[in-house]
């Protein structure tokens, strides 16, 4: 079971007030999402720990894997990875 499926199952058990509280907390953390995630420790493509800072794009630090050569951000592989406007992801 993936983490998303686990979250969905847990959300079904919440009361309406608990759901509102969770959504409020998610909205409050959105502004600092990248900062809270921190910098990458391993490559999401090959799981190598040989990564370096590569560049900045739209205010996000990009990293490059020295093993596979791919670049990525902390949002790579997350549900909000492809969004152009991360600040609107709750909507």
C-alpha cells in the first residue's frame, strides 16, 4: 500500500472538523513547503547519495546526481511535482 493510499484510508476515519483542521494546517505549511522538505539527500531516480547542488529554478534548489546525471528538486516524485502554481495545490 502506497503512502497516498494510507493517507486516503486515514482521511476516511476523520470527522468533518478534523478534516477542516488538517486542510487548514496544510494551507499554513504551503508557503514554506520547500524549506520544510530541506535539501535532497538521495537521488529520486537511482537512490545514489552522490548529489551536488546544481542551480536554482523558480526559487527552488535543483540538485544533480553524479551517478545518473539527472537533475531534480525536492518536489520530484511528489504529487505536486508537475504543478506550475504550487501555492494553489490545495484547491
